C-alpha cells in the first residue's frame, strides 16, 4: 500500500517540477490535470477497505481537479486569446532550483516532525510541503493570471495531500465542504480572469498597478 | 432554534432577493431581513440559550459578545443601502442584494461555529460571497481590487485550512478521535502534539490574520475598501474581520489549554503592534480618503490583536473595541461614501471644501474621525483606554508606549487628510457633480445613528454587554 502511495506522491512531486520548468501554459495545465487524477486515486490506495465516504472524495477529486478545472482553465485561455508563452518574473532555472531545494528542505523538515506509526514511511508530509512551496513560487514568480491560478491550484493540492492524513478521522462534512469550496473558488477565479481580459485586453497582472501608494 | 434562525433567515432572504423581479423594490429586502436578524440577536444577547458542549453550532459566549454588534451595524448599513441603491439606479442590484444577505447569514454561522472545519467553511464562504460586492461598480479599478482580494484572501484562507489540518493532526497524534470541536480540542489540552500545535498556530494566525487584515498580510485591504461601495466597506471592516478575530480567539484558547499561551500571546502582541505601526506610517502618506479608512481598519485590527495578547482584561477591552470600532467605522465609511459621490474624486488633490458642498456628511466625517482616533466620550476612547490599562497591569509598559505612539501618528495622518478634504473652497467640477447627489435624510441619518450609538457605548455601556464580555473572559481565561 505505502509503496503505491509513495509512487503516486512521487509522480505529483515530479509534476510540480515540470510546472515550474515549463514555458508553455498548455503543458502546465496538462500537468495539473494529471496531478489531479493522481491525487484522486490516492484515497483508494490509502485504506485497506475504502468506504463510501472515501470513494466520494476520490470521485469528486478526479472529476474536479482532474477534469473540470483543467477544462475551465483551457476555456479561459481560449476565450482570452492569450499567447501560450509563460512570462516569468523568476526565471525557469531559478524556479526549478527553488522547487528542487524546497523539495529537499520539505523531506528534511518532515523527518523532524513527529508522525503516527502508520504514517511514518509515507511521503505525504514532504509531498504536501513541497507542493505548497511550489505553489508559492508560481504565485509569486509568474505574471499571467492563468499561471497564477495554476500556482494556487498546486498550493491547494499540497493542502489536500496533507488532508489525506486525516481522511479516516475527520467527518464527511469537512471533506465535502473543502472540495466544494475549492471548486467554487477556482470557478470564480476563472470568471474573474475572463473579466480581467475584457477590462485590460491582456492577462498580465503586471498591469494591475493603478491601486498603490 | 433562534440561533439557527440567525443563519436561516438571511440565507432565505438571499434566495428571495435572487428571485425578486423588481430592481427598485428589491433593496427593501435588506432592512427587513436585517431587522429580523437584529431582533433575534439582541433577544439572544439578553436571554442566552444553553449550548450543548458537543454542538457544532451554537450561540455561545463568544458569539453573544460579538454577533449583536455585527447585526446592529448590518441593520444600519441595510437602511443606508436602500438610499444608496436608489442613487445607483443604473446598476442591476440582484446579485448585490442577494450576496449582501448571504454574507450576513454566513457571518452568523462563522460567529457561532464551534467546530474547526465548520469555522473554516464559513470563512471561505464569506470570502467568496463578498466577491460580487467588491465588484459592484464594475470599473477596471474594481476588477483590479477584486482580483487582488481573491488572490491574497484565497491564499490566506488556504493557509488557514492547512493550519486546521495541522491542528487536527496534533489532536490525532495526541490520541484524539478526530473530534474537531473546540470543546474537544480544549479538553485534550496538554496531550496535543506540541510541534504540530505550534505549526498550526502560526498557519492559522497567518491565515485568519489575512482575513482580518493584520500587517504584513493587509495588502488587499486598501484596494478593496477603496473601490467597494461604502456599505460593503463597513460590513467587511465591522463584520468579516470580526469573524477572523473570533476564530483567532478560539484557536488561542486551544493553544492556551495546551500550555503554550505565552508563545501565542507574544506572537499576537508582536503582529498587533507591527500592524499598528505599518498602518500609522501608511496613514501619514496616503492621499486617498477611502484608502485611509482601510489603513485605519488595519490599525484597529492591530489594537484587537494587542488586546487579545494581554490576558483577561485585554480580551475584555478587545471585545469592547469590536463594538466601538465597528459602529464608529461604519459612520466613517458611509459619510466618506457621500463625500466621494458628491465630490467626484477620492484624493486630497481632487477634493476640497466639502464642508460647503456636503455640510452634514463633512460634519459626520470629522466627528467620526475624532471618535475613531479615541476622542472622549466616544466608545473607542474607553476601549483603547482599557487596552492601555491592561498593558500596564500585565507589565507590558514598552508595548503600551508603542501603542500610544502609533495612535498619535495615526491621529496626525487622519487629521491631515480629513481637514484637507473638508476645508477650503470646493473645485468648480465638484460644484456641478455635487448638485446631482443631494444630501437626503436616507444617507445622513444612518451614519448619524452609528455615531450616536458610538457615543452611547462610551457614555453608558449597558450592563448586559459588560456581562457578555466578562462571560468570554471567564471562559477563555479561567481563574482570573
């Protein structure tokens, strides 16, 4: 069980690095989609006998993170007629170095934290921390609204990974509420991306500088 | 049952507003629902219900101490909203009215949430429900403000979820069964895993601190308050931020039960004083009077954070300040909205001489400015005095000195800007715009009422409020 789980987390971490190093938006969105499916499969691998609540989380994650959100992002990209190049504030090589350094730091940090015996061999905590860090690098280091949304998604994925530690102990309400909010949040962000395009005719957040001291 | 009605009535009202066909009569739903909500919350304030310790939702001591203030502020905002939406007839208000009522319902849920996950869901929902409100004017500037609000607020809310998970894991590691009600977490106390608890505290403080607008996570605030309609600013500053503040108080109680109160208080004090300092310096520099209100709000969130760090007397003063600041700030937001409309500008370079164009609003604006900078006998003077007293009593003399220094700087900043706008001769452009937006009773009476309430809170604080605040202190600081 743990081997399969760690393999999936490893795939997710590799996709983080791909998102950091890629210069094309469709590649990043594709990576998001595969990562979403990998995250959705994880709850099924995690437990011995997945009950219906865990199944629900898995199905909702694959549908939301794996299919719906990437489709929305692609649609927003087409609707906005933006070119597909990513314009980085932090260059690709420095981003990759930050991501790789962050991943190593996450593994080292996770060793210091006390874990329950059943989680001790798992990569969940380092994977989660590394994804959160990757998300921040993309949020800060990319100028286009859609790549910032991708950064936010990776951040959310990292938090989801951490939530898997608690999936058998926290009640359904928390899980369902989280998924709903994540989806709705990105949905609204998508609408706003659309509107920003109409207002500015570009998706460059560097132009959002009217409001400052 | 009444505690659930506080949530159901506004949400149902939002549903009705979404289906209501007529754009002109729809805004009247706001005061109707708000009045029902206000009656219910004050009824519960006077005769508090029994809350079962295992309940996920309930009108407990903390909700009783804070929620009526939010309800009262919302009622006055709703009355103002009717006149405001009449002035802005050209904009469809279906989404605006529905979302404003939904915000009230979700705020009531957030204040009454006694479960870590439920509290997070309410905070996330209120963040999303406020998006269309900020975007009401649909200008490019409003787009920009909404984008920044969502990106910064969304990141903050994501971090607070990670913090909630860490707190859940701390409980699980300490032998907990996955019960995430605050009662259960507090009862677990010292058996919570210390490293996970401290990580959770930092993440939750950063996350909910972003919603509250504590520096350095305050960057969304000036943009959002500067571009949103005045009532939205008032509801955000007096309602949404207080949910985040009560969330921090609830989490602090868990950290304190685990024996780490000293660390929690030190971080709260540091972040509070830093917010006050940043806000005071920005107040000295800003030229836009709606952004000025945002920095003033950052300053007052800093005061709440400092109060929460100073033990029982400090928490009491902070709860007093939630009432005093919320009501006074509401008067400022509304009168600033009136001035902004009539002047057709928002900075001290474009606007002057408003005391001749909008004499009543300018008068309320000046009086509100003095009230919010703690002029006696308004409410904020007494609440801030109690924070200072709590600081000296708990031998935080240096913190008290910094606190007073920041208040002084903020006073300089506020007076500089307010008098630049009010005094002098109005510009010719403003004269013609001002005629289109006359000062009607509907836009003067609500801010005047709030100013009166602030005065009443300072001169004659009702005993029932004293009791409500003391009940929170006995719950969160037992033995003092």
